[in-house]
C-alpha cells in the first residue's frame, strides 16, 4: 500500500462518519415493488468492440442498486448486447428479494 491508498481510506472514513444519519426510508404503506432496468451500448469499446451493460434496481421510487460493466464477450448484434444486459439485470432480482425477506426487520 502507498500513501495515496491511506489517504483514500481516510477520506472514505470521514465521509462515512459524516453521513451516519442518512439512509433509505421506506414507509410501511409503500408497496414492495422491486423493478429492474437495463441498457447496453453495442460495441462501445473501440479497442475490443465489447459492449457495456448497465442496470439499476428500484424498490418503489427508491434506487437501491446500480451496476455498469463491460460485457465478457463480444456481442454480434444490438439485440444480443441488450439480451446480455437484461440477463444480468434479471439475475440480481432473486438475490435482492431473498435479501429483503431474510434481513432482520
């Protein structure tokens, strides 16, 4: 580790200490609607022609998860790139549902 790593950790810790009063608030009467969205750019990387997938998940109107990653394989069409992104998005939903129903209330 370098001095810059220690500086980054200290900055993160200061941020966390200053935001302990922040969080997500879910009213009791709010329905538990978990919704996921995905998108991709076809062959967005100029060097290897791989697409990038982006996903986000909402519970009600609150954003609870987002992710962006270069796809592992080269998609041969826009539809294939979108299909890979949708698969990544849908794979997270059962995990999030399990976590939501097994976490202590």
